[in-house]
């Protein structure tokens, strides 16, 4: 198969975040060993705290296949796929990079499951879909977003604190389950997920356009978070209203992850105007 360079699109640049925005407390995210271990107690924990980690949801072979699929997309081996965004910091050096080196200049890929069967197999994994169904109270689910989130060594920038529901035109009250799957070891040093457990029960938080569409830094400063490091094949299940973020990757290690979002099947979406009335913006008169 011939190789072609993906369409070149760059993420917007952003200044480095204040280090004190990410201050994980002692102790790590609560977890279970496998997806088979999610029972009534784990569901109750998820309802109360807004998340649940699974230490080994997928086999090494499944993760190797998923990584190979993602790399093929990045390397342009699927010409019809154009959903690649490069880090803003790579803009000046991208023309000098080989296709192999471009792997460490990518920020994200999105909407790829219909282009790459090995990644679709992860999103449709029977045990994962069963866990999502359980967390949705037995409702059938539909996956409405698929992304690969990449933090290249040194270059990978922060994803500021936010609630995922702030991005989605689903009515408030719609249960949304996010799934974040580690392809590489995700550590505190290279930008693993950090969470504010229980804060999903507070409902929508006003977001602003600063380094990204995000919760105001002043609402986070001084708050101790919970870090969720994961080994390859581990995952995090989290509520669409749970505040979370990932700091800049200042380490020498690559941090790649898959992220899928699921909602109950058949939900009629609302409008952007309705969503913004809950999550706000610059016009709500709140300083940030």
C-alpha cells in the first residue's frame, strides 16, 4: 500500500499552564482489575465519584493491534483518512521530519473507526460495551465520538480542566460515559488524567475560551486532584460532567490514548444555544 502524508492541520498554540493547576493528592484513582470485576459496588462508586479505573481492560495483543492501526493512520497509509492534527509547536519543524518522526508531532486523530478496523474493534469490544451499558443503567448505547489523544515527548501540551459535556449538544441530564484507554503507560510525569471526584454532581460549570474551552483556572487553583496513571490496556470510565484535565508532557516518554464517548441510543440532541446556556461563555459576566 502506498504511503501519503496526511492533510496538514495544526492545533492552536497555548502558553504553558501554571504547575499548581495540577496537584494530585496522595493515593491514586480507585480501580478494579478487569472489566469483569464491575459489579454493584463499583457502579455505586461510579455514581458517587464520577469515575472508575480498570487496570487491565485489554490484552497486550489488542493494544499492539490498536497502536499499529493508529500508526498506520498517522503515517498516511489510509489515504481517505484526513483527521490528523499536529501540535502547534511542530509547525516550524514539520517539513524537516520524516514520516516516522511525525508520530511525535501529532496531537490528535479523530473519527477514525470507520477507517481502521483494529481501532473499531476496541470501541466495539463486547466487554467494554457491556460495562458502558451497565453504567448507563442497562440502556443500549451509541458511540458518538472517537479520538486518539497524543502527548508527544516534551511537545505534548496541556488539556485544561473541563467537563466533556460542555462540548456535546446533549440535553442536561443525559448520562454520558467517557472511556479513556492508555496505549502507552500514562504517568503523572507524562500527562495522565487528573480528576476532581464527585464534582460531576454539581452539574454544569461555566467554561471560557482561554488556553482551550475550559473551566477557569481560578476555579481550580488550590484544589487537590486525583491522578489516574494507567498501564497500557488500562482504562478510565468517567461521567460527562466530571471535571478533569491533563498537564503538559515534560517527560521524554510518549503518551498515546484512545478516547470514546457513549450516550443512550436514540437521544435527541439539543442545540448549541441550549448547551451554551448551561456551560456559559464570555458573555455571562463572570471574570476569568
